[in-house]
């Protein structure tokens, strides 16, 4: 009897340790993601400010009445460089995935923050296209939706892996359609991509949250803190991408343009 009680106590202690470790892991995931979001929007706002001027003297192009592009603004929004900037985050993600096993946890975190700054450059034009009020409103809507969906993914007992496979296939199709529409410039296709994209990234938010949780539970026994640290960074990257893309899709649908 004493031996049984000892085993039960040990098992309970181990479960409590895993639960505490999971909470710490998820806090690191959300904390790293939040810092990345702050870097992205700060970079986007700062870059958009450098890109425009109200002084026509020395301006490279006019955007609208009373607002002009600086030489820097024209370079990133009006020249062929805009395509490099547009696809830079996607190339960065592929590079991140290829390099993660060779990086330390601290180097992976630095790389993630660098990626967040690059993403800020890529989406900086939203501050020139949409009103500040609508950007804030859509950001708040996205935050509320993201929190709810992530909570569902964390708490649900249902296995979402099958849904994840379907969503990833849909994501690939969405990327292809987005690239094609760069050349078609169809407003109808843009609307369809945005509407479908919101649903895909909403589902991926729940799926990725469950995946992050399950990955930790599977590897918690290993005690490899370096690996778990990198897993937290990759988890933060997944949720960051879900948030940013859902935000951009909602902004296309509901944002008020200047």
C-alpha cells in the first residue's frame, strides 16, 4: 500500500511538473509572438512615415492630393524592388525552416525578430492605403478572433490533425492564387482570396495551437531545453503568421481606404 501511494504521488508530481512546463512553454510562445507583432507594426509605421512627404519639392511621385512619395518610398513601392520586398517574407520562412536545426535557441529567436522587421517592411503600405482608424479596428477584431480560436485549439479534446492537412492544402492553393492575381489584378479574385483566407487562417490558428501543445507534451520527458526553446520559437512563428495573414485578409475585406 505504501509503495502504491509512493508511485501515485510520484505520478501526480510528474503531471504537475508537465502542466507547469506546458504553461511556461505556451507563455513563451505567446510572448515571443507578441514581441514579433510589436516589431512588425512599429517597423511598418516607421517605414511608411519615411516613404511619404507633404512637400512636393524633391518628391519622386504623387500618391494623391497633398501627399507625395519620397525617393525611398518610390524605391520600395514604385520600383521593381517592391516585388523583392513582397516575396522576402516567404523566402525568409523557407530559410528559417532550413536553418532551424543548425541554430541555437537564442539565434532562432533573433532570426524570428529579424523576420518580423522584414514583414513590417513588406506590409508597411497599409498605413498609406487604409485609414489609421480602420487598421486599429481590424487589429482589435483580429486579436479577439485569434484569442478565441487559439483557446479552442488549446482546450479541445478533438484531434485537429485531419483538419490541418486540409487547411494546409488550401493554404498552398491560396498562395498560388495570390501570385497569379498579382498579374491579373482582379478585385473579384482579391475578394475571394481574402474571404477564403480568413477561414483558412482561422482554422490554422486552432490547429497550430493544438500542435504546439501536443509537441510539448510529446517531448517534455526528454528534458532537452534547447530543443524545447527552439520549438517555442517555431510555435511563435506559426501563430504569428496565422495572426498577420488573418489581419491582412480582414483588412482587405473591411478596411476603409484613404
